[in-house]
């Protein structure tokens, strides 16, 4: 199967006047054609930085090493102009807080036209037809093309952003926290919408979230990220039914069941590690209740194509 996106050994630091922040650490992941892949982790784990690094929209004060390939071509060192051509046309992006990414005073139709004009030479009639087809796909009434974003609800604006990201049928969509700030019912509708549109457009999707259970509904595979590292990866069923890394287990245990009876939710004690500190051992050790003696002196293996869990417990189970 053809790999749409292939990331190898991606390490990203950001320099400030005071210090260097170590945000991504030797990250490996890939997305195949037609796949829906989830990237899950707490806030601050580096998920959005990973997305923006792939898209090259966070280059200020950034030091980066590793390889990023799209459709078999290296894109981590291409010119800015070529990267701008890829964004929007071949790689779509639904940014975090995307409901606020639309210009509130500009008609929806005009914002779609702006994206189309940046990448094609379509006539006005062709642009209008494509815009209407895209909005229709996500369930927006075509009579609303002359409306402005502030006239739509939060869920409708999220649908519009999804339509905008897919308007030119890119090979890959990156959706960063697409259900944040939406109520539970709308979240499920947005997730199903993403799944349906991806299938209709025959594209691939990287969906980023801290909500493992909501996102896992549509994922083929899942990567779990903690403190800038991939700590576990597997199919949806492997992650949900047989999680190995203690962090993944705690993420699953910390969900709130939809039950009327009082329930005890097991949270994750402690706080995420600082990006200012370089760790010689496992970053999760300070919050882990299953620490082995080996954990105190030796780093666990990195998650790669042959290693699915970055934890010494994996070797104990074999």
C-alpha cells in the first residue's frame, strides 16, 4: 500500500531568549492511502506542533531534524513557495479552534473563492459550482453561501471549515482537534461527517485529539503521544482492547462513562513533564504506578515500524 505521509526520526526544538524547548523527540509515523489515523495525547504533548511541522507553518526559531515525505517526496527541506502550493491543494488543514479561523465579516462564498483562486484558474461559474458541491457535502444549505460566519452556529462553522479543507480534493487532510468546544451530540456528528467525506473523496486523514474514545470511532490506526514521543501505536482494536503502555491504560481509564449512577473516574496523577528538560529515562516514569527497576536507568525502546510500545513492560509480557 502506498504511503501518503511518512515521518522518520522527527525532532523539533524551539529556541527562546531564555532556553530551548524540546517539543518533538524522534517521532516516527506514517499514513497509508485511504487510512484514517488518530494522534492522541494530553494537551502539551506536541500533537499540534507535529501537524504544523508537517505543514511548515511554525518555522520561526525552530530547529528540526528527521525526514518528512509526502507521496514519496521529501518535503522537510523544500522551498516555501512549493510548500504553499501543497497546503490547501494537496494537503488540507482543519486548524485547532477552526471555528474562529474564518473571517467573520467576509461571506462564506468569498472565502472559498480565495482558496480556489490560490491554486487553480477556474472561472467564476466553476468556483461557485465547486463551492456549492463542497457545502452540500457537509450539510450546509446552499442558500447560505452569501452568509457570514457569525451567522452560523459553532457546529455549522466547523462543517464549513471541513468543506474548505477538502474543496480541492487533497490526498491528505490534517484535522487538529476538530471536535473541541462542541457539545457531545455535535462532536459525534462531526466525527461521522469526517469519516463519510474522507470515503467520498478517497483521501487520507490524520485526526489529532486528546479524546481517545470519540476519535477512535473512525480510526484505522492510532498513535499515542506523550511528552513529544510516540509511546504506543496499533490498530484501533489493539489500542482500545489491549493497551500496553501505562499512559494509554490511564487515558482509557480516565474517560467519563455516560451513566446516571455515580462513578469513580481514575485520573492521571501528577503533571506533564516540562519541555525544558531533557530526559535520559522514560518521561512518564514520574507519573507511572508500574515502574520497574530497569525504568530508572535505561530508556525504553523508541516506537518504530517494529516496536509498537515504548515501555519496558512490553518485554516483561513476552
